C-alpha cells in the first residue's frame, strides 16, 4: 500500500511564541486511510494542516504529499488535493454558486464539468435551494457544507478537513459524516482534524493523537487502542494521553 502523506521531523514556531506550535513531528498516512488528527485546543492541528497543504512553510523538516516534496512541488500538489480550512475560505458577498464556480476555475476544471459537479454536490449537501443566495447570509452549518464542497469539486485523491463539523448542528454533522463514509468507500484518502472523539470513532481508520505540537500516538485505530487495554474507548485514551487540564 502506498503512502499519501509523510511528515518527517516537522517543526514550526510562530514569531515571538515561547515554544514551537509543532515540534519534531513525524508520521505517515497510507492511501485510502481516514486519518484522525486528534488533539485538544492549541495542540497544533491547524498548524500541521497548513504545513501539509503548503500554506505555511516549516522551520525544519519535510512534508511529502502524493509522493511529492511540498517545498519543491507545492503548486502541483495543491491542484490535486482538496482542503477545507478551519477558518471558512469563501467570499461572503458572492452566492454559493458563484463561490463554487470560482473554485472550479481555480482547479482548472472545464465549464461543463464545473456545472455538473456543482449541481451534484449542492444536491448531496442539501444546498440547492440556496444556490443563488449570498454566502454571508448562511448559517454556520451551511457555510461549513459549502466549504467542504469547495474542497471536493475536482475529485481529489486526498481531502484535508480541519474541524469540518465545528459549530454545526447535529443534522449537518450527520450529513457530513455520512458523506465522508461514502468518500472513504470510494478509496479517497482523508485527513480529519478534530477533537470530537465520537466522530473519530465513527469514521477514522487511523489516528494521530497530538498535544503541544508532538505526536503522542499514531497508527491504525486498532493498534492505538491495543496499546492501552485499560481504556474502554477513544475518549478515555485521549484523556489518558493529553491529561485532564482544561484548554481554551
Ligand atoms: N498566528 C499565530 N501566531 C502565534 N501563535 C499561534 C498562531 N496560530 C496558532 N498559534 C499557537 O500555536 C499553537 C498551535 O495552534 P493551532 O495549530 O491552531 O492548534 P489547534 O488547531 O490544534 O487548536 C497554539 O499554542 C496557538 O496559540
Ligand atoms: Mg485548529
């Protein structure tokens, strides 16, 4: 089985920060995995995701995605992957449809393909009736679903989602998780950053549990759980590894 993502001794410290947000982080993700990047607030999930998709340069270490080094081939890789960042990346004064056309063009899709994909996904995510409404008027759940569609239009082999269900209602969350289950069945590799452990239990095949910028445990979900026979579920394991102090 081939590897879709390889992080090798990745380190990143923000200007004036007292310590690195990501410190000497290494892990691999096999093709077809749903990899749960799990950690409490401030653990370094978003920083890792931004380096993974080439939006941020590491201080040291390397990132390889789909077999290509991000430092050298970042632009090429970004066309092949889909990214839904934690902070919604949509234009609020454009309509849902206009936003998606923009992303479709950015990925270099042909006009009729853009049209076909937009129709398909607006329907999948129950947004057809809102197609021609300004995104600024949307609820949090609607924006999250649209953000996700923008990452999927070009049928990427690897999809990277940073807290895709944060702030959405139960129905939207359920719809997103069902959709990701189907996407996984089609063989798409998924990186799913979250701190919601029931969601990870529902969809993830592999886990990377991180805190304070370092990897605490990684591997298949079965392997990770087997290391801790005293833990009945992922929440217990997560608390065991990351401690019980409150993070804001
Ligand atoms: N732009 C920034 N400047 C300084 N520190 C930052 C910045 N973004 C994040 N951090 C800090 O880096 C650490 C990791 O943040 P982040 O990657 O956003 O974690 P997570 O996504 O897991 O919540 C935190 O301590 C956070 O406060
Ligand atoms: Mg984050």
